[in-house]
C-alpha cells in the first residue's frame, strides 16, 4: 500500500453517501438505549449518539466477559465519529451521560481519600525528609476516575489506568484534545492503544525509578472530530491502530434548525441527567452480578458465514493488507453483542452467571457492524490511497459471461460492454476472490453455481 503523504480529503458529498443504520436497529434496542436515541430527530444524530453510547457503556461494564477465539475479552470498543465542521456531531456528547455519575462518585471518593491521606501524613510528618510535591508517593491511595482526560501524556495515561485497576474510558468531542500530548512520550499513543484493544500487558518505567505494569488493560475510547483530525490520531492505515477503531463518517447540506414552531421542547441536559441514574444502576448491577457471555452454536455459525463472506469481498476490493481490519471487526461485533446483552440482562433483572446472546441482540450487532464496515472501507481507501474495485461492475460483467470461458473471450465480451481490458482483469480476480468463478485450467474459468 502507498503511505499517506498528505491530509485526507473527505468531501461532504461523499460522506453523505455513506450508509446509516437500518431502522430495525432502533426498533430492537434495549430500553436504556432507546431512551437516548428517541430524543434525536435525524438519522445521523441517532447513529452518532448510539455509537458513542455503546462505546461508553462498554467501557464501564468490567464484570462481563466472553471467550472469543480462545481469548477472554471484555466489551471495550473504540470509535471515531467524523464530519466536516458544523455538520451536527453535537448528539455525540450526550452519550457521555451513561457514565457521568459513575465517574463523579469515583472522583469524589478519590478526592476524599486523598484529603484524608494528606491530613494524616501532615500529622505524622515529624521531620520526614520527603518534601511535599517531590514526586509520586507510592503510599498514597489510588486516585480512581471513570473518565480519563484525553489531554494527557502517555505515561500519565498508564498511571491513571494503573490506579484505576486497569480500566477507564476516554471520551473527547475534539480529536485534537486526545492527540496533542499522547504522542509526546513513551513512544506515543499508538503502541498503547494497539495493545489495550486486546487487553495485552503494557508497562512503563520512569527516570525517577517508578515502574508500572498493567496486566489486563481495559480501555475504551470515544472521540469525534473533523476528517482533517483523523491523521493526528491515526497517521496511516498500516500501523494497526485504524483497524482498532469503529469509523463513522457523515456529511450533510447546511440546514438551519428553526426555533420557531417547535412544540414539546425537551431540555436534553435534564433528560440525560435523569438517564445518568439508570447508567449508574446498570454499572452497579453488572458489578454485583458478574457475567460470562457467549453466542449460541447457531449464532456462531451465522457469525462465521458473515465474516467469511465479508473477508473475501473486502480483500477482493482492497487487497490482503486490509484483512486485519476485517479480523478486528469480528471482535467488535462480538463486543457489541456483549454490550447489548449486558443491558438486556440488567433490564430483565437477570442475575445468571452465564448468559447466551438473544437473537435480537445478535442480529442488531451484525447490522451495526455491516454499516461500520462500509464506513471503515471508505476511510481505509482515503488513508491508504487505494481505489476499491467496483464490485457492481464485476457482477455486471458476470451476467454476460458464459458458464465456461477463456480469458480472451472474457476480454472480448467486456469490450463489447465498454469495459476496458485492465478493468476486466481486475473484475475476474474479484470474481475469483468472491467465489463466483473458479479456474478450470490455465487461462480458463468456470462459473460457480449457487
């Protein structure tokens, strides 16, 4: 693949053509999520809010896990919501309310413990040689939070994760806030974010002798920004960080939202402040009743068929370099199903230790990932400077080809249908990759029935 050497250009008209979630997604959401999505009038606002909500909630559900391809996985996800400035990303910020009270309670408790520690330390100082403010105090109680600020260094991120028991959520409405300082030390944020996505150990040693190691980090990242800000966080499609983010982009024509004539106005802040209480109840329920999540055998079969098809089609479009994106989208789909299941379990007051995903939540997870994969393909083509092969064009050529043919015959048929020889070659390769054709000998092809 060609490395990116200039900022990506995403025209609003192109972004507006990217698909939205199907209506069935919103019809079958758990109530806790519907109470949020129902507050927004446009499809884009609903999509943006729901994506942020799923990532946020997943970051706080530490006591649910599932076994995915032999690894113990928690429901942590990352997302990047992007649109040109002024295109209505504001719905995203309300997703943070699902973790707001959890964060505030942890923060208040941490402040109180820190205050008590400093007070006891001052009382028993007795000429201690340690000066206040001299550096990290290993005896100080851990300072826990729910939301980790994005505008910190990589070393500070690891320190907070360590004190948080390895978990946390970064939620930023401006991507630059996340990228400004994270790349300034410890080799930058790339290696950390890549490792924590699959709970791989991370560690750091400071000049002061301080050593921190997080055995199973569980970090979720929800961020929004303009297309120009993507490169500040994800510099290329090749280093693996891109494949660890759900990408959702949109563009729209400038429309003034009228104040006049509105009826039944809702104060969104008041509404989501109330919803924050239900978010807190969900997290407390999940902490009290740990859950092992799994798919049914039938769902696993459907899951495999979905991603095998997705893998063949995507590789045929973009080449083998994109396969890592598809593999990690499989894990994303598994985690989406896990989050929906955890919410459904809470709403049903189900205290079972083991829960199999309901078909409705499994189907919703696949519907979401089907949309996300199309958005990811678009941004991958921009980041990697790759033009995807036109799948529709390949299928159109297939209609004109006989059941058995040689390459020169395909070229002749393509030319009659105003398809160039080079495009014909690309289409034949794509039809082979997608299992529409097979080789029957050197330069010979046969259609695969069914």
